[in-house]
């Protein structure tokens, strides 16, 4: 038996933050481009842009600074707010997972004990 958790943050029933958005933001930070980060994840540029726009709308903060200049006249970098947001989200997600694992361990122990008691009571029949 194992546990898999997935932390998703919603606003008005709509997802705006989860590991996909986190990976996209980290990809932007690593590649310096929303397009490159989207391609790396197998996302269309419009899907990636929508994900970031939804995050910006719900947080009320700009997450990406568009870069102008260079040969391609394109690129993006995360704002300092976005970088701190990533750190806070990771910290929160780690705490949620740790708590869930502790609760799951307790649950699994109780199920094992229940199973053992059931076997013992059936052996006596």
C-alpha cells in the first residue's frame, strides 16, 4: 500500500497552482523563455501562457518579466516575487506531503492491525 498526494490550489473552483505550474515556472527560470519551458513540458505556448496568466490573476502579482532585445527579441524571466512564490509553494507542498505521509502511516498500521485481528478471529472458528 502506498500514498500519492497532489497539492492543487483553487480559486472559485478553478485550479491556478499545482506542480504543472511549478514546473513551468522552474522551466522559465532555467531556459529564460516561456516558449522553451512550454516545449520542454510538451505544452502549447498558448496553454503555458494561460497557466501563467491565471496564476498572475489569482495572486494579483506579475510573475514574468518579458525581455526585449537580443537577436531573437524575445525571452522572459521570473520576477523576484515569482521566485519567492516558488520557494513558499515548495515549502508548503513538502509540509502537506509530510503530514499526509504521517497520517497514512498511522492509517496503514491500523489497517494491518485490523487485518491481523480479523485473521485471528477467523482462525478460532
